[in-house]
C-alpha cells in the first residue's frame, strides 16, 4: 500500500544515521509499537492486518484479525492484539504481505 499511514508505519520516520556518513539505520520496532500504530492510525484498516502468534499450550502458530475482541485472555484490554503478551507474537501480515517479523 502507498497510503500515508503505511509510510508512517514502515518508513520515513527512521532515526538519522551516524556522523560517519553511513546511511540512516531503521529503528527496530516492537510488536506493541506496530500493533498500536495500526490500531490508532486513521490511514490504516486494522481488519486487514493479522497477528500470528505461538499458542501457549500447543506448538502450532495461530492467527487472528488485529481488531478481534479479547474473549480469551485475562486483563482489562478489549482487543486481543493488545492483551496477547508480546513475546508470543511471531509476525504481523497486511493481507498476504509480511509487515513485521520478530527476527
């Protein structure tokens, strides 16, 4: 996508490079930063993003839409993407495109 929200999420706000003339280095974003940007940026549609995570009791990778309600994790968060512990999130996709990966 070429929307302004997508550019803000995945580029153009990188930290400046060093004084040695090297190109700017992209800042590594956490899963929580990525989730919050998608949820609160009016230029992005949360339902088009999916969160893929490692299940706590099963070894398989599970997924859900980013705007899915929290109906299974204890705590005050209403959205599952915010309630899920960050260390369990493996990657985030926009439609079929990988937009964030833990590694």
